[in-house]
C-alpha cells in the first residue's frame, strides 16, 4: 500500500483543489524554522563542507596536473580549438616544475610547499575529470555554485541547509567569506534562489562589521539594546492583543529580534581569534602578509564548522592569468598554500576532517595555449571549459588522483563528468540524494543538478 | 474543505474504480461513433453492448500503460540494446516477463503485489524512475497495477495503432481534451490530452451573460461571486474594517505610502457621517494622486525587471533607462489603456516609424536616416521610450560567442513576453515541447522569430516636455570630475611607460614609435609590454583605462538617448559590443531572417524552418491566411507589432486574465490564480475562475482601464473586510492562506513602502516625479566595498549630495544589478534578473539588525526626534517641551494614531531613563571620506595592489544630522521613535 506524502498526493492529483491546498501547505511548511536540524536521507560521510573557491580559474597544468608536452612545445603554434581566443595561438609550457608528493600519487608544482607535506597531501584527492560549460566568469561561477549558468538558482550551501538544517541556531547555517572585492556575480553566488530566504549565504565581511549592522552604533551598549528590545517586545505584544490573533508571521518577527540579540554576542565570539594559540596562527600563515587574509579566513572556517555551521565558503580571486602566468599563479599559490595546508592539518589533528569535506576548486580550468596580447607573446592562458582540476579532502573522499586530461591538459579524457555530477556527489557525501532533495517551484520539482546527475563513485572512499 | 484531501484520495480502490469507469466510458464513446456511422439511431447503450474484457485490456495498455512506459521508462529500458540499464527492456511483453539482471520477472501476471516493477515504481525498495520529477503519480501506478492484475495484455502493433487512431478522433473524453496546436515534435505530444482544469487559461472567456445570468448589478458582482464560494465553504465574511484601517489600507494599496495622522482623523469623521461617500471620495483622491503611478509603476517594474545596469560581467550602465521607468509611471497615472500600454512596450519603435514615415512621406532609406538622427515628435518619442521593455534583461556579450549572446537575448525576450503579458512560462519550450501545457517548441521558435529582427540599440530620441531634466548640469559636472581624474591618473602612468619606451628605443638605436604604431612590430623590434611599469602601475593602468571608459560613457546620461531597439536582418557585435549599442546598418551582412527550431535549444542543432508567429493553442489567429493562421509576416519590420496586436486581441483570454489577476493580487496579497506569471497546468488554478473572467470582460468593457478596475475592486465589501474574523480558529485551520477571502489578508510593507513610509514619518520625504536616478545613502561599507567587473573594480557608489535628492521615493533610486542596496535587498526587493510576480515577505534575522542598528535607521530616528523637539518648543503652555506630548507626536507621525495612556506613560518612562544614559555615552561623529584607497588582486601579478579613488561628492556633502550632533533628550526621544519604526504595527497593513 502506498503512503504518499501530502506533497506527492497533491502533485499527483493536479486538480483545482489539489493545487489550492498544495500552495497552502507549502506556506505552512515555510512557517516552521527552516534551519532546524534534519536527518540525512542516507548515512552521511560528511556533515560539513568548507569550499575554497579560486575565482578566475586556476590552470590545471600549473598546479596539480603536469603536462611535459607543453614544455616541449613552448611557444610553438597551437591549432587547438578550445577556449575563446582566436587567431594565432601558441602553446605555453608551465613555468613550474612538478613532483609527486605523499603516498597516493598526488602531483604538485614546486610552488606548493606546505601542501606537499605528506601529513596533509595523503588526505588529498585530485580530481581531473570535471568539465564546466561556460567560458566566462560569472556564468561559470554561477554554474559551479548554483548548478545553473543563469544565476538566481539556490546555491550548494543553500541546498545543504535546506536538506540538513544547521546545528547552531544562533549562527547562520551558511557562511561566505570573500576578499574585500566581491567575486563577479556578487551575492548571486550564494543566493537562496527560490528556496526560502533563510537559506541564503550570510557573508562575513573581511573588514568592518562582519555582518552588516550586526552591532548598534557605538554609543548604544548591550544594556541599552536589551532595554530597547524589552520595550519593543511589549509594544508588539500590545499590538498582538489588539489584533486578536497569534499571527505566526508577526511572532516570527518578534522572535527574530531575540535571535538577533543572541547572534550579536555569538558571532563576535566565533570570529574573535584571541583564544587561538600562536602556533595555530602561524600554521595558517597569518603572520605573513601574503597569506594573512586567506589564512584568517581558513581559521575562521574551522571555528565556524566547529561551532555548528553547515557550509562555509571562501572566495579567493586573482587566478585569471591571461598573461604573466608565472608571477600570477606563483603569487596566488603562495597565498593559499600555507593556509590550506594549515586548515587540513588543523582539521585532521582535531578529528574534524573525517566529517568535514574540504573542496578547492575554480569555476573552470585554463587552456594549454594563448594568443598574443598587445602584440607580444603573452605567457598566460585562456578560459577552458573542457578541463580543470580540483582538490577534495576529508568527508568520505578517497585520496588519490581520479580522472585524467589529455597530453596538453586541453580536455578531460578519463572519468569525465559535468559539474552536475560533482554536485550530486557532494550532496551524496552529505547524506542527501539530489533526486529527492527537491523544491517545488515554477511548476516542477527543482533540484541542484537541474535534471539529475550521477554520483562520481571513484571520488568516494 | 478539511476533508477534501483525504476523501479525494481515500484509497487506491477509488482510483481503480475510476480507471474502470473511464474505460467503460471510453468504450461507450467508441461504440457511439461506430453506431453513428452505421445508423445514427441508438443513443442508449445497454449492458450487452459493452466491450469484451480483452478489448478493455487492449485499450488500457495502448492508451494508458504504453504512454507511461514511453514517457517514463523507455529512455533507460528500451531503444539501444547496448545502453539498456539493468539489462531490462520494456519494449515487449516477453522482455518484461523475463525481467532484468536480477533474473526475476518484472511482473507476475495477475499479482501486482508480487511484481518487482510495481514495487519499483512505488519507490518501495528499488526506486524507478529515479528522479522525483519523473516519479509516477498514484493514478499512473494504479493503472499499471490494474494492467498487471488483468493479465498484462499487450496487443499487436497494428491493433495498438488502430486503437490510437480511433481515440484521436475523439476531442474530449474522460482522459481529457485534445488541443489543436501547430504540432509537437512527436505525434504522442500532439495527440496528448489535457485536463480541462489545466487548460483553464487557454479557454475563451465566458461571457458576462453566462457569468451573470441573474443580471446582478456590476458593483455587486465581486461580492456576489466571493460570497457564493464562501457559502459553499460554509464560511461567513468578516465585518467591515474600521475607518482608520480602511484609509491606511487604501492609501498603501494605491500609493505605497501611509496616510498622515490628519488624513486619518479627517477620514474617520467623514466616514462616520457618510461612509460610502467618504470611501469613494478617498479612492478618487488617491487615484488622481501622482503617487499612484509611482507605486503601481513599481509593481510593473517588478514584473519587467527594471534595473539601471545590464548585469553580468561588466554590469554596464544602461544610461537613461529611467525614461522607461518614467514612461511606466506616466502610463499608470494617465490610466493609459492597457492594450496600448502593451503595444507600445513591444512595438513602440515600429509605431513611431510608421507615424514618422507617414508624417514626412519618407522612403525606407530616408526613414533609416531619420531614425539615426532621431527626428521624432513627442508622441513618437514616447513610443520609442516604451520599448525600453525590450532592454530590461541582464545581458552582456563578454566572452560569449556572438550567436550564443544573440540567443540569450532573444530567449530572454520570448520568456519575458510570455510571463509579463500572457502569464506563460516559455523558457522550458526552448528545448522541447511543453511538458504540461499545450505549447509546442515550434510556437516558442515562432515567437523567437517574431523577435528575430530586433536589435538592441541606444537611440537618439528627443526628450519629452513631460520628462524631468532637473540636475543635468550638476550631475554632468560630477561625471566630468571623475573622468578628468581617471584621465590624469592614466596619463601619468602612460608617461612613465613611454619614457621607458623611448629609452629602450634609444638603447636599441631605433626610432621611437608610439604604442599604437609599434603594436604590430615583431617582439625584438619593440620594448616589452608595460615597459618601465612595476606591477602596481600595471594594475593601476588597467583600472584607470576602465574608469576613463566608464565615466566617458556616463556623459551620455545627459544626451537625448533612449535604451531601445531597431529592426534589421542581422548585426555584428564586437567582442566588447555590449559597451555601446547603436543603430549600425553598415556592418550588417544580409543573413537569413527565417527562423528555425533549435533542437534541444542547441544552436548547432538546426531543425525545421518556422515563420514568426504566436501561441497556437490560444486559437486566436494572428494572420488572415487560413492555411497558416498563427503566423506573422516574415518581413523585417512589423513582426513585433503583429505579435503585440495578437496579444491584445479581445479574443485572447490570456492577456486580460493576466492583467486583472495581477491587479487583484496587489490588492489582496494573492491572485485569483496564485501564480500571476504562470497560468499553465502547473501554476495555481484560479480559486474564483468566474470572477476572473467577469473582471477580464469588464476590464475590456471599461476600455482596458486599470483605474476602473481599482474602483470596482475597492468599492466591494470583500475589499473592505476586516483582517479580524469572528470564527478565526476554524477559518485558520480550513483556509490558512485565506484563499476564499473570508477576511482581508494582513500584509507586510514591501521594501520601497518601508523606506518611503519612514521618510514620510520623519517629514523628510521629497516628492518629485521622474528624472535621473537618485542615489540614496546606502550602507557606507557596501557603498565603498570593491566590486569586481571584467578587468577592474567598479567605481564606488557615491550618494546624492543633498538630503532633498537622497530622500525621494525609492522607485527613483539607482538600481545596480551587481550592487543591491542591502536594506532593500533584506526586505525582499527582488533580484531584477528574474521577473517577480509576488514579493517575498519572510522575516529573516538580519532584518532586525538593519531596522535597529543601521546608520540610516538611526539617522531617521534622530531626524524625527529633532522634528518633534523643534515643534514641541514652539508650543505654549504646559504642552511646551512636555515629554508625554512629544511621545504623542511620535505616535501620530509614525503610527498615525494617538498613543493609549499606558503606552504614553510607559514610553515616557523609558525615554526618561535613556536621557541620563545618553548623557554618559557619547556618540562618535561620522566621517565621510573624500577619497578611498582600494585594493585589487591583479591577474598579471597575482598580487594585491592599491590605488586611490576620489569621492568628490563628499567634498560638499549635506549629511543627515547624526547622533553626536544632538542633545541627550533628542537621542532618548529617537530611541522611542526607533522602536516605533520596528513595531509590527508600523510594518504591517491591516
């Protein structure tokens, strides 16, 4: 005997009454706390996610996927057709040399120093088979973050919170950190899309107030705030009595003021790094100018996850090396190397890595060739939606190299999967089934992968 | 109503009965047709004539089971043998009986409960099909169970074909209706059936006499139809709202602003004397207020997605798009007939050209010259401005191939036209025939083709007398300042570079060449790129070059330019063509203008050719050609006008239902059909379909007048009901979302209403219609925060220099796709990339932060406190400077009512406590920077570099009064005012 949920019954009936009642149920469900903890759909390997987003698109052949063929053909004409550059194109050999690190076949260019330590390198999975679709930044960013190139759909973090809720109700369930500059496409990258607003990513700002207007003006202290909230609660209760109805929407607003008051003290304590030891601060590279910003964000990510935040995302830009590849990528790698290694080490030492999935990825990869810029051989790379590289660690991921690109790194050729399969896999690790994690919107059940995808089993231990 | 769900789906036995019944009915129809052909005599069918069991089984399989298999299973379990999942094929009875890799048969004949397939489609154990979206409905599952139970009959292909053909000759049966369309990509789609209730929007409007056989007067019809439904649900209507509630509701609904305290009291008095007269006078006053168009224009801009920038990579400014915004506001204020409003937005440029050509008797060539020169009169200019509608979607061609960029634009036009005017979602039809609605992909490409010659352009269009051109001079001076700075800074760096270049040439004993001249020289014959520049200078150069371009372009804000379109067979875009889009016929090559179906929406999969055209399922022809009734001429000009004329054809039921439903939605919080952008089978069905039709007819009878519709709605008792209801508990349980309107729905203010109401309360709101966008003060951290655009960081946001400019209504605020005002965004101002049919109002915690802690809210509280103190000092006698009296004023200004004695007492005590607090807690002064240092990670270097940007607006800035500039008494009173702004009472309309 079939026991369909209310939603399924109504969907199936599709009658006038069904639809009317259906929309009322959706609204009724939305009145409940959207971030309350929920059970995963199947046993989860990961509970939390830290996603390190390298905006601009790191070159696979300059980071983790060596291509000696490019070095051989350096500056020779390229007839490859990928990417957007047209006219005369020439191959660009990586300015970096490579070596194998750790026990699982991971390869890294010489710019990675700290990440090469086997203690962390042995945790890494390097996936080389993923393919993007878009060739331009905002669309590709939207695609990697929301599953749709158009922007406006819910982001990964929003889906994760929709599926699982969050542990600490005094903190947002989905926290985003960026550099001072917002990535292209801005907050659309961490949008709740058509999911209820509570699932939107909350941006912890790198300077000034971590959350806009988190604190009152400086002349109003905690006691002042408390007194004000007490008066406000009284006024709202008077109003509630006068309308003769315990209106849920109004009650939710009243509760929000109390939650805001609690967050005002909770958030500063989570982001206050004073309690961290000097060696931890150093492990994340916070004492050196080039790693200070990203190091601080990585350390914050660990503290947030520790405090029950479900999904943390850090955007780090500057990877779009169309020119001056050596300088550009070298500096970017140095800025993330120590913090990333520090984060993995710290998570591992604290036993958090087992259920925290760490992902390091860009929105696409780079081409093996380039065209002339300003009339000269510019040593850089274009955008490539056929091949890219990414790292995954912890949270049930199997260490090692998965997939491969061709001899130039132009196209993924083994274990090739579109972004949607990566998304399905990430949800799977969180104990969520993309085909069931759906939200009825615009006439159909929508899902992160848009139309379904496959789990990439090779990535899972 | 409570029991409808459970009774509707009590058990699967009910469904089985339904299936059997339907099969009998089907057989009856077939029999009837045969009989008719034979003899035309019998009308009764007796038991003997019922078809045999085997025939029932064959029909069940052919018409019910096989279509499910085809739709849901064959993709993975049929077709290509190599590609079959789980070694299971569903293409023949034998293979189904054999089963898949498990070795067990998929079905056990006669025993659905033991059949693997049945448990799989029920998602018990194995889950098939695996996606939620593809999952079988309970009815489909029961159908297959029934088929297994009766022996899994599987007639021959020939027999199946015969049954299908017989079936296709019956327009309507219990499986639904056939709908004639231009035809799908498969016969199965073309011949599929729709439930009548899913087709409601496509069916012609019922006439007024059908809807109102008893001849009930027009002004009672809304109440009549609402009450009729309520009676059926056994609810009673709520009593009428109080006079204070009514004026607040009406004023917000029509103008987006609260009434003043004085207006409330005056209305209460008049209402007590003659409630009907007072009410109708109030509605007339509000409808004739210019504030009306500002508010209803805002609704329309939600649907059409207004923004002053283009979004995506560069977020280019669409300078002068405000002219479209003002056109919309003017149109609402003047109650422009909606059919004209539609035609102008879709084809205003074509109307203008027809008019110009006739007026001046021009040849096509001469007309094209006049187009470029912009030789249009006022009416024609207005029409062209209206086509700003066709320029509202996010669009940029940076790093996108030209044909793809073009497709993105046209797809956007098809989609927004469908949603806005027809309440149809057409985006899904780009790739396939519509899954639920009778819209074949052919119709999508017909409309796509109707836009096929539409090219984007900023056009030369004279300003109108009615357009506000205030502050052009001051703002232009500001832009020139920014431009001069960018140029000077760029030149400094270029100087360094060229000095080094000269040295290089000297060292190499070559004659110096400028950067342009040496561009194509071989590498060894010219200095390296960026010679003499360190990485900081290299990064800065790029920023300055970008800034120079941006500010130079913004000078065009003061030119008579309009964001519009023109017709041409094709156009060629440069890689950065989105920067500047002009009428340019020279660069066009004559490519084909015929449209094609793109299979799966892929530009590379060109399918059959299509003419421009319209939605065939509406059954309203767009052409006189009986052979191709739903097409449009494929001449280069006139396609959009033909499309628009079809949209506003009086027989097109989608258009009028769409607009009256929207108007109803903004009055009642929910549409009669709850998804104003989607009248398709998966959109919400109308709760009061007769009312919707009645209003649509009436709307046309009243000359497509939206103001008449407001009057009709607002004069009804339904609209005047209270939010309170005597039987609230049972009402909430049975109709939690108030779909049957037994009371009025309480609603939260939308973001613009909230900001405007606060400014109105403080006395700071400045009314001025239209013109250049204003820059309100937004959170300074956000205003100055760097924002990536292609190659650079966008210039910082600088607010307007004076409060008079900043404090105008929110509809006039500059809207940047890549930088929303965080306050408005928090209160659910929609993302302008998608059409917004209905604002969210969910309460999220950061709203509390913004309303209590933000600088703008604290400034507003100080502003109203200062206003009250000033007025209080002017009073004489005991009232003078009396705190309780001040509290009273605060209530009047903010909540538009008197405080209760208890409220006055308690808040006075609170303020008194706060005075000593503020005496010992000094506020910090606010400093507005006149320049900022910004930092960007450069792709050339991978390292952050810094550069300075000027903020000249703060050199001569009239800031709001801040907390550090006022007395402790003022701050204490401001504390009270801030609380009142935070109350539910302030934020909600009863």
